[in-house]
C-alpha cells in the first residue's frame, strides 16, 4: 500500500531522513524505532505531506503522491495521529472528531463516531467536554479517534505510549490491534520497543536519518543487542 523509494526529506537545508526505502503492505504494521533525532517523526510527516521531500518518492497504491498536498493524501486514505496529539484544546471531543472527518461526508460522521466509541468507550461520556481539559490518556484516544474519522486505509501514529500510564497504553494498543485485524495498515513510531515488537509485522531501525536495520518483528525480538546498539537502552 505504502512504498517509500529512497525518500530524502527535511527542513530547509537540513536533511532529517536520507534515502529511506520501506514498504507497508495492506493490513500490516511497520514500526519505526530509533533514538531521538533519528528521523522517525520526519518520516511520518513526509508521508502525511507536512515535511518537504528533497529526493525520492512516496507511493500509495502505486500512485506517486510525492508532490501532492496533505489534504489530497487524506482523501486518498492516509491519516496522521501526530506526536503530542495536537488536538484543538478549546473544542469539545465531538468538535475535534468532526474536524477529523472533514474530508468525508456528513452522512459518514455518525458511523465513524460510533466506530471510535466502540474502540474507546471512555470518550462516549465526554463528547461535550473540552479536549484540553481531559487527561493525557484520553487525549491520546481522541487523537487516534480523530484520525480514524477520515476513514483511513493507512494510519500514521507517532509515539503512542509517550507519557501515558500502562493501563491507558493497553487500551490504545488493544484498539490498534483491532484496527490491524480489520485490515488497516499502520506505520507506527514508538519509544517502547517491546510494545512495537508485539504489534508490528516488520521493524525498521533509523539512525541519523538512515535505515540501519530492517526485518521481521520476530527477528527483532530475538536480537537482544539490537535495541541496545541503536537506542542505547535494553528494551
């Protein structure tokens, strides 16, 4: 579904990612891992159309979308749940969800809200609550839900577990597993390597903007030196 062909991207003259190639097949999960500054978030933002591509191509369903604006990519079926959630804090949960579904019909909104509530029942009683007044975990659920309102076929999600309690992380990953089982493709950035390995089909390790290791999640789990070598920690 998604193919990056020697993608180089960055900000102004700075290259955040250099000649990165990877594939995310339909219905699969690819986890990007690496230390801070490795280029993980820049990769997701380039796929979403928010970071300038300096070289290479972004292909989606075999179509070259490298030069397409972000709004066109959303209509094609690419949605982003960004690092830090980036909700509209002064809008309600309902309004944030409505914004997420702007590219779809009003008729689809009720159906998509129902889907989000099934994944995150905690949000159902908070539809009139301002997003900025919720806990970090509830905001993460809302950020994922807002992305799902666009009816994506590929979900880009950045730092699922950052700053969250383990019980909330469990809820978010259970939702992602259900989405994967329903056929949604996911490109995931995650600081918790164990969580990433548990849900991913494949793993790509970035270091200084370049891919230094790629393979199956099973192979990554069986290589205890992998995380220590490239992230400087043990798991």
